[in-house]
C-alpha cells in the first residue's frame, strides 16, 4: 500500500488492519517501486 492519507491511516490503525497485512506501507508510490525494484533508477 502507498499514498495513504492521514485520516484513512488513522482509521486503518483503529481497525487493527495492519496486524493482518503481509506487505509494507509506503509514504509514496516512488518509495514502493524503489523497494520492489531498486534498478528502477537505472532507466
């Protein structure tokens, strides 16, 4: 998941959503892509 806005993030935390998530949460799409494929910068 990426680009989750503050109020939505707060709601997901209250619902304990992240206890069931097997992946990561990123502040931006760019950070997520770099984590998945670090060679993206070499394009």
